[in-house]
């Protein structure tokens, strides 16, 4: 039972699913409408949407994962999770996501398939030069918008929300460049046109550029308060300091140290803004 649960959590990359939840909560906070029902349903919707997206990514990447030395031990490759089980996980998680969205409000329910479609399309963009990184960033950034719509049942006209979304989109795009660098040799061989392949492994500058673009709207948002500026500066430090170790350490270790705190710091900024404390 325990081993089966661990296998499932490894398969869906639960740490990345938790990593995305603060973006949805930030959208809820920016809407100004918060109830226990909304928090519970947004949490369920956020988890199941990401599970669905990760599962589809694993299914579509299976032919490549069988060939890639880094991914040959993934559960779908080894047979620990069968392709039938993967499709069942995909179906159940997608249905729970859509149902949760409709339980939140009608607009969220109607728009929920669009979120799933973006997650499903991401693996298809990997052979399009540069596009995959930006597409992934945009898909994750829409989680902020989804959190707002889930809470408010309307499309936002709040500039602050879009500033946060731009930050998330370009930061995740930069992070994805580093993540893709793990497969530089394999991607080059298979004709996958990631930025690491296009630039022959020189990823510091494009990642720095994406991070810089991401931080501009976040600093604009943070001009409201000194404490916001301090917290945003901590995020900037984490992102840029990470670049020093890009070629030296395992990506997952760097993720835990430098990337995983960022969504939670961002949520603290938005939470303090919601409380009007600063």
C-alpha cells in the first residue's frame, strides 16, 4: 500500500504539483473573495489539473523516455505503472478537475477544459524552437488567472493580477530552460529544438534574460510597500544566485534550494497585499 502510494506520488511529481498551488491561491487572494469552500475546491482543482497535465506529458513522452538514459527508470517506462493505469489516472484527474471547477462556479467550469488543453498541448511544443519554454510558462501563469476566476466568477481587469502572471510566465520559462539542459545531448540527437540545443548548451544568458523580464512586473507590483520590495529582492537573489550553480549541481537539488521557496514568498507578498497591512 505504502509502496504503491509512493510510486503514484513519484509518477505525478507531487513536489511540482504542490509547487504550483500558491499561484492559484495568489489568484484567489487577488480576487478578494475567500471562503473555506473556495480554498478546498481550488486545492482539489489545482492538484488534479497538474496530475492530469503531468500524466499526459508522461504518456506522450513515453517513446522518448524509453530512449533517454535519464528517464529510463520512470514508472511508465519500467512498467511499474502500466499505460492503462496512466490513462485511468488521466481520466479520473481530468474529471475531478472539471467537476471541481463547476462546483466553484459556471464560468470556471466552462473554462476548465481550456486549462487541460494547454497542459495537454505542452509536450507537442517541444520540437518547436523556443516555443515550449514560453508555452509552459504561460500555462502555469494561467493558474493565477484560474484562481481568480474560481473565486470571483468573472474575468479580472486588475493590473496587479497580470503583473503577477507575467512574472510567473517568464520565470517558469527560464526555469524550464535549466530543466531542459539536463537532456541537452539527448535532445540534440533527437532533434528537439530547446534553447539549450539551439545555443549549444550556453544557457546562462537566455535564463538570465527570462528571469530579468519576469522580475520587472514583480518589482512594479512591489512598489506599493517596502516589505514587498524586500521580499521581491529575496526572490531576485534566489533566481540569479541559482545561475552560478547551473553547471555544477543536480537540477532537482537546485530546485529544492532556490526554486521551491519562490511561489511561497510570492504568496506571502500577495497575502500581505490582500490584508492591506503594508
